């Protein structure tokens, strides 16, 4: 049974391109530990990229937050060696929730994923 399980890693390599109030952009490269059994970027890997960037968007607005709800659409398969750009933008900046739209595109500008995250504010980020 252990032949069917393999480790998935996220953010082995990344670069933070933008960290502005309500807007975050990160790039990363798809590596072998990012793949599913079919040789494409694993859905859990792509989801985690979106989730992490959505949390950073909340931080960019001065809030600590956790994911309350999410919706994700996988539009195109990510491939080994693809350079992915993960971009998050705040659509709603409330006191108790933030709604973040997050997209992933590849190096050709093709949309791989579009997701929406509702982030629940757990406190204030004193560093922001």
C-alpha cells in the first residue's frame, strides 16, 4: 500500500514578487515532488499555493487569518518545470472576513487555477 503514497512538497523554491496592501504575487517552479501519479501538478499542491497566498493577502492588510471557506477551479494541468505565478487580490476587506481571489498562471500566461478564499480574521498583525 505504501507504493501508492508519495510526498508532496510546496514552496521548495519561490520568489515573492509583490507584497502590497491587498495584493500578493509569488512565483514557483513545478518540481518532481509537486506531481500527482499522472505526471501533472497535484491538485493539493495547487490548492496549497492558493491557500498560502490568500493568507499572505490577509497579512498584507494587517490581519492574521485562517481559511474559513474556499472554492477552486482547476482549468489546465500544470506540468513539470512550469514556472507558476500565484496572484492573490482582496475582493472584500471586512473586519472579520477577507475574501481573496487567487489565480495561478504558467509561464505562457495560461490560466491554470482560479480560486476564491474566505479568510476568517483571528487577530491583528502588529508587524504590518
